[in-house]
């Protein structure tokens, strides 16, 4: 009665043994296939080295747009502010009256002087007629020389008084003119500090006028870049919204180095309507650097010791292409590419990316060769 289970158990063990033998037999041929090494070759993309004499270093410097002229407007005389005709943001033309003082006292003085002028004019007319008669009677011997001299002195005195009165009236007219503030040029009112009725002293700041037809960009640069711009180095200006400012021209380079920033001030003339007062303006300067080297993709580099960098070059080995590292020094970085110098030569094939998978002597398969990005 126990014979049947024993048979079933033996059959199961035989079946299991057969399956293991089959799997082992199937794996033996795979182990016996000779390995040529090509299966371990990594696919890579390369860039061809082109040695150049130098590169254009692009540097960015930021400044601000300022009006060509900014004037703080004030009266030259003291007095009571009678009228202010403009407000913040008002556009004015050259010669427009912006504000005026109360001139009642000056007008009264002028009226008094005009009356004195008329009085002196009448007296002078009489004195000149008297002098004429005295001269006629003196010629006929009916008047003494003393009387003639007195008539002549009186006429001379009145002429001098008339001139003095005229000069006084002219000076008063100047004061009346200076009781008004006129716009020296076309622009925009950017500050109003006082209102009507305030008694001000001479020179008290009342308004600020900014020129709107001409704007400038004031940008600080290191001396070497400021002088390069002055000598004609390419420069591109961009506004606060990153738009390119077309038509900008260099105005001047201030030959003074600021103590804190160690920069020189470079000013540019901006076309009308290209920037607003206070807007950030960025200058992108391209300065040529004479230094042999080559442009490579930035992903072709990996860090090495002593501040150097490493690139992998494809060389021919006994079993096909393999890699060998070369040391390079980064001279300049521009977005996703770098300009390097080192032990690389013209025409070398440098692995462009994926260098973290590589080791010296690693077999590789070159998928394609691309020319390195030129400067």
C-alpha cells in the first residue's frame, strides 16, 4: 500500500534533476564563447580640436540710464511763491514759465523809478535849453563865464543822473525777470518740492527738470575693459527688459578710477525712447585675448588635481579606439563651452560628453565626430 507514493516521489526527483541538467547544459555554451572585448566598448561622441590664436572674452557690466541733463530749479531771489504752473510728470518746452514770485514790491519800486526818470528828463531838457541860451549870450558878451559854467555843470549832472536811473531800472527789470523760473530746455518735471504761498530764500530748491530727448547710460568698468571700449572694442547695450539698444554710441570714458569699485565710468549716448530714467542698462563687451587654445563643450571636462581639468582623447589601441586623458587649463567660459589650453593638439578627437563613465584605457566606439564650437 505504500509502494505508490514512493514511486511518485522518485519520479518528481528525477524530473527536477532533468530540469537542472538542461539549464546547466544551456548555460555552458554561453560561457565558452570567447570575449573579444568589443562588447565592453562604450559608444561616445567626439569633438575635433581646432587650435586658435585667442578668444573674445565677453564680460557684462551693469549701470543705469540717466538723463543727459538734470537741473534743480530755484529762484535767484527770495520772496513769496505766487504761482507754480507745472506738476510732476509735466512735459515742458524750452522757455516755458514754470513758477513765479510775488513781484508787487519790485513793481512799485519800478514805478517810482520811472517817475524819477521822467522828472530828470524834464529837468535835463530845461538845463540844456538854459545852457544853449547862456552860450548865445556869452558869445555876445552879455553873460559872464561863471554863469555859462554853472549852466553847463547843471546839464552834465542831470545827464549823469538820467543814466544812473536807467541803470537802476535795468537792474530792477533783471530782478523781475529772475522772479520767474523758465525751462532752460525741453524735458519732464521729475520733482515738485514746494507749493504756492511759501516764502523762500534765494537758491531754495523748488522743482527738478530732467531732459527727455537725450538719455545716457553710465556704466562702471574695470580699467582694462574701459580702455578697450574707448579703443573700439565691440560692445552691445541691453535694456532692463533684456532688449538690445540699437544706435547707442560711446560718449566718454572718465579717466578716474573709483576708490571703492576700482572702475572707470563709461558713458554712452542712448537713442530717444530706448530707455527710461533709472532703468538698468547692461553692457556686453567683447575683448580679444591673445592666448592659443581651443573651444570645447563644457561637458567634455572633468576635474583633476592641482586646479587642472581633464579631457579624454580618443587614440588607436591594439584592440581599437580607446581613451587617454589630457590635462587642460580653462581660460574662459561662455555658457556651454570653454576655451582651454593644455596638452591637446590640432585635430585631436575629444569625447564631448559622458566622461564620468570613462577611465584611461577604456575601449570606445565613436558614434560620430563633430567639429568643436569655434569662437
